[in-house]
C-alpha cells in the first residue's frame, strides 16, 4: 500500500516549501519538492541602473541578504572587467565570513537540532552526569554542573506552565529520537547558549556593513567604508579591535561546542549516514578573493563528479568560462513558460521569467522553482559540496578539520566512520560544522590582511565604475552558506536588459528537469525511512539538512491586485 504525505509548509526554514512523498512499506518511494511562491525580482530590475541592483536583490530574502548584495556587485564588476581595491575585498570577505558563521550556528542549533534532540527527555537527565560527559568532550566554559542544573530548572518551569515556550510543537517522544537524556540536556543547554553567541557574528556584520540584516556599504567598485587610524567617524582600529574580540568568541564556540556537538549527535545517529545520499555531483564556488580581480582565492571551488574526489574540475576565477558556460535552467515541471517550449533549457544570460501557473500536477508542473543543471546534470550544492570540493582541491585546513571530526565521531561511536559517511543526511551537518571551523580561521586571516594593508598606508576602498555604450554581460558568483549563488546580468547602454539569479535552494529544491531527473531534495528523500506517517520527522531531517531558503528561490505575486504590498509614508 502506498500512502501520500504532504508537508505544507515545511517549518523552520525561510520561505514556503511544500514536500510530498509517497511512502510504501515504511520507505519513501517518490518525492516532490515544490516552492509555493513566485520570485519576480528579475523582472523588477529590467531597465534599472546596474549600480542599484545589489540593494534590490538583497531584499529577495530576510536571511540571505548579504550574499545577494555581494553577488550582484560582482556580476556588474565582471561585466565591466572592473578591478576593486584590495581593502574593499578584505572588508567584503570579513562580512561574508561573519554572515556565514552566524548562519551555520543558527541553522544547526535553532533550525535543525530539534530534529535530533528530544527536549522533553532532557527533564530526565542528571545534570552532574551531563556535565561530566560534556567536559570529557570539550573545555567549553559553559559545560559546568551549575549551568546544566540551571537549564534543567528552566525547562521544568516551561513544562509546569503547561507549555514548552520556544520548544513547543516538536515531535517529542518520537520513535526515531534516540539520544540519552544527558545528551539531550547538553544539546538544549548549547541551544540556549548559541542564541547569545550568534549575536557576535551579527555585530561584526553591523560594524562593517553599516546595518544588518540588509547591509548598506557595498557598491559597484568596492565598498563605502572610509578607512582611517584615528578618525572616529569612519572604520578605525578601535572598531576593528572590537571585531577581533567578537571573532575570538565565535572561534571558541565553534571549535569547542559546535564541532563537538555535531560529532556527538552524528555518532549516536550513525545509521543516518545511510540515508539522504541523493545526488553526488557536487558544485561549489571558490570564494574569499585575495586580489582585486578575483583570480586568487583563499577557499577553492569547482565540480566533483559522481562523488569521486579524483574527478575534480576547478573553477579558477570570476567569470571562469568553465562555470559561465555550464549553467542552464529548465521549466518543464515549473510554473513558467519559455517561448521555445517546455523542453527547452536556457542559459541565464538569455533566461526568461514568465509565470505560467497550472495548479499542482504530479507528472506536470508543480513548483515555482526552475531546474538548474551544470553541463546537463543536476547538482547538489551547499556545505557538503563546499567541503568535498575543497578536499579535492587539496585545501589543508579542510582536510585537518574533516579528519578530526570523523575521528571524533568514530571514537564516540566505537566504530570507524569514514569519508563516505559524509554523503548523507547527517553528513551534511558534519560538513557545515567543518566549513564553519574553516571560516572561523579564515576570518582571522582576512582581519590580519586588512590591518596590515592599512598599516602600510593603503586606505583606498573604491574604484569608480564607467559604463560603456552597447551591450555587456557579467556573472557574479559567491559560495553562500547554503551553496553556490550566481547572479547574471546583461547591461545595454548602462541599463539592465536582463537579470537572472540562480540560487542555492533553486539547485537543491528544484523540481524534475527537462529529462525528468530529480533535484537534490527529491533524490535524497528516496528510500528515507518513515516510522509514523502522522509525524514524518525523518522526512524533515533530510530536508532540513540542506537548510532550505525558499524566499531566495521564489517570491510572491498577487494576480488579482498585481501588487504584493502597497506602502504609503505618513
């Protein structure tokens, strides 16, 4: 007997995602990933000044803000072949890294940990035993007996009022939950501590970007941050020293809490290394450019084919022809139409965004997301892709953190866990933590580079762009927290002629493409266990492991009123 389960909307993500699965004999037999809102930002940009695009595209999402601003200015700079001052690159890099660290911490603790942690079970824990276990794994100062006693009392207070506050609506007591009470108490304590720690990353973005979540300092040609060593009106050493202090707090938490917790939960749920494999073609962008034109990067990227690190093709620079020529999008199963028909695929430079809603059709159109491919194949993008491509490229810090994480998991589990386990639901969480540790180290290096350049007397942060007559094209890519993001712009006589955003969740949450090949979510859900169709926790585990952001992949349209929101200033 086959049973259909529809989860709409999927919670603890950004945006509106619907997931349908057919379950047979306790396993997922087929899956559909459907974005339920339309993103029309590309159409809004037509005819506008390219220098304004970053401010508009940044409003695609309330979470993935910085990433769209960065990608947009890179696309226009690529079209102009414009070099930016290296100080601007360092400041952008600091913002990028702080944003990513914040995103990873929040995703694991506040958006997905509750798929694995039974909060109610923590009430049965012995705080002293929890402290002893935590201190055996880490030197984190927040692992004291006093801390765990306090958290248990706080939880008991929630329960005594008849509700669990921020922990309401979890699948507590679900048969797929298997952590001991003490481990659950540790995780709940770290969940609450992470709420405080993530603020330090946000402070860094605020200082360098002038505001958060929507930064205000980027510009085509660099950044608007004036630099000085003495003036209080600009970015000074005093502010940079505050940034450095917050970086140290993030470093402590990521290495002594986040990495440890992911390894511990991975060890207890080692069976989940057998679920969620899906697509094993991986694509990631190189990022953290070290020069003004984007020809040298601190973090490498490229394409790993068939899950084999020996089959690696590197993306070497901004505008690299290998990446530029390989991307296309299909709409056979999407609520759009192409003038050449549903069987066509279009490169983003000639991409079309023409809505064609049909209602949900199992074998027809069922999503507002397009279906991107790289040289004709669907890809998995995100932290797992990032870690595997950096391993394939020989990035030593990634190798060290990946090796240490797998060794820690093996020690806790009492059995050898190798690199192949990363191709899984739980492996995506491990990869995100590994990536975060690499980024914590790299943000310190970028701080050092900026300060050294300022000390040498270089304070330049902006090069003025000049737009030529005629048509030019550019692509900007960025390895965002959820994976490779690219903006594609066609400029004619200084105005935007076409604009397309190909975002990480479009890659991963895509419906079937023109050849009916499933996207990453759909492929990863196949054969996923489902113990209780009324509480499909296991489906959420795999979907949440990608950290979906549907607002980036889709947006909203009111067909009757033709305006989503009308605001009048008073």
